[in-house]
C-alpha cells in the first residue's frame, strides 16, 4: 500500500525507489529503470559519482574558402606544360577539348600562351592532364606530399557538369 510505482514503467517498486534525474527533474523509478537517468547524488543508495557529460560542442567549421585562392599565378611556360602533358597522353587538341568540353582553338591559344586559361578551364586541364598549372607555395607543399592534391570545389563542380 505504501509501495510506489515506477514513474517510468509503472511497475510497483519493492523496497526503496531509485531516485534519478532525467532532464533536470527527479523521478522515482524501479531498479531496472534507474539506468535511464542519472542517480540523484545525495540520495542514491549507490552513489555513483557521475561526472556530467559535457556535450562537446566542437563544431568543425569548414575553412572559409580563401577568396584569393583563385587568383593564382600560372606557372611559367604553362602552355608548354599543357602541350607536353597532352602529347604524353597521346591526345590531340581536339580530343583533349572533347574531354574537357572546351574548344580546341581555345586550347591551342592556351598552349601558345596567347591567353591564360580561365580558372575553370585551368582546373579541367590540370585534372585531365594531371599537371599543376599554378605556382603557389601552399600547393607546392601539397605537391611534395606525393600523391597530388585533393578535389577542390572547382573540380567537384566540373565533375558534376559532366
Ligand atoms: Zn521502472
């Protein structure tokens, strides 16, 4: 008659109820439901000192994209580099153009260094030919790592476009 009911499962509690704290409110529960909450420290017959689990709010923000990253210097002789890489793959200007969806005439101008490739064209060339056309200290470090670089947003965008 004086038995209490577990506030979680409703079972009658024989003996002393376990006081636990769930969501900052104290509940009297049976032994098997005690695990759902934190024992109320001063009362609990089994004073397990539980350190409140601090939620680690470590939000990993993606690094803001360096706005100047695209304003990179092209390597000297980028045209020759492109041509050599292209010829190394046995591709004609037309074939390369078809692969990266650019006009062969444009690529020809780039190879002659009449014009500098725009960023997206440059990235497609770099990706297709597996070469680096930019001259950046940070990229040089990546390069020394050996296996080339990871995808950039530009690469991903150009993949999606395919
Ligand atoms: Zn219960």
